[in-house]
């Protein structure tokens, strides 16, 4: 946690708004009324994934309302074994990648064993491949995601940050790939970055079953409630909000855990 915070502080000057102690973070979420959440882990360099996943598995056993998505780095020398350990031994719902921090493209061939393992088991992948809020043309953008899905079309894939700034283009992928969903992590949590509200509302109305609430907590500059308030100000129908804040995430978890 401290390493990731330090990365963003050093490169972008983002201050720490929340504690780095995981037990304190979990308590804050519980105090806010959260009863289920995805717990995402990723490493900023190779060789750390196995020990981080061991910690995550134990942490989520103690906090059983958390749903863990394990860490793997494209340059991990034992990538395949790490993935198998997470999916089969720990029974994680899926894995997490961060293309900006890990400096990789979504369609990097080094990650094919990960995608094959996830597809075979119908597990999930959450991958930061969006150009929002920080564009980086060598690694980010919809092109790499489109090629990834063309190669692994049954992948259960969550794209954080609403896939910005390619949201309209994602409509074509949503039509083609039933396992693709987008979440709102970070998008509504920081007024330094003003999202394209009309575009977001239009696409969310067109695809009510394909969007999930995401906060990006604790790597945000405001309280999660601020983002929730802004999302409610979009004025979507009540049924859309029910799906967005609960049903779609439950459906995704049912698919990747085999319980539905």
C-alpha cells in the first residue's frame, strides 16, 4: 500500500487521503455501511505477487465480506504457478492487472497464460487499461483491450474508469462480448478531473446491465460518498441504479465463482 501511494505521490503529487493500514481501511468501509466489496491487489515490480496473494488470502478469510482479486506481474518468472495458486488453491474470483503501473499492454503475449487460465475457469479479470485519468499511449487505450477480447472472447472482464476516454467506442465491444463490463472507479471521486457526464449518462442508459459502481478507494482524493452523490445526480431510472449499485456486481460474482 505504501509503495503504491508513494508512486502516485512521487509522479503526480497526489496526497494520501486515507490510511495505508488495511485493517483501518476495512473498518472505515464497514463503518460506512459497506457489506460487500472487491479487494484488489497488484504489484509494481516482479517477484512480489506470491507473498502478496498469500497475505490477501488470509486477510480476506478474516474479512469474509471482501472478494479478493489476486496480483500477478507480467514479468513474474513463475506467472503460471502464481495464477493457478490464486484460482485453484485460494479460489479467488479473479485477478487484477494495472497496465500503467506494471508498464504492459493488455494484449501482451506474456499475459496469455493468465488469460487462458481465467477463460478456462470462467474467472474474472479487472484490468486498468484506460487512458483516464492518466493517458499513456504505449500501454493504455481501447485498442489493446479490443485485441485481447478478440483473442479471448469469453473472458469475464471489468474495465475500470469507464474505459475513458474511449467510452463510446466501448459500446461496440459491449455489443460483441457478453463478459465485458465497465466500472466507475475514480471517475466521480475527484473534481480535478471532470468526466463527460452527458456521454456517460447516454451509454449507461443504453447498457444498464453492463456497469458497476467502483470507487477506487483508497486511491482517491475525496470520500466515496461524494462520488455516489454525483452518480445519483445523473438522474438515471431507479431500476438502473439498483443494477448499478448491486445487481450487476452480484451477477458478475456469480459467474466467476460458479454460484449462478
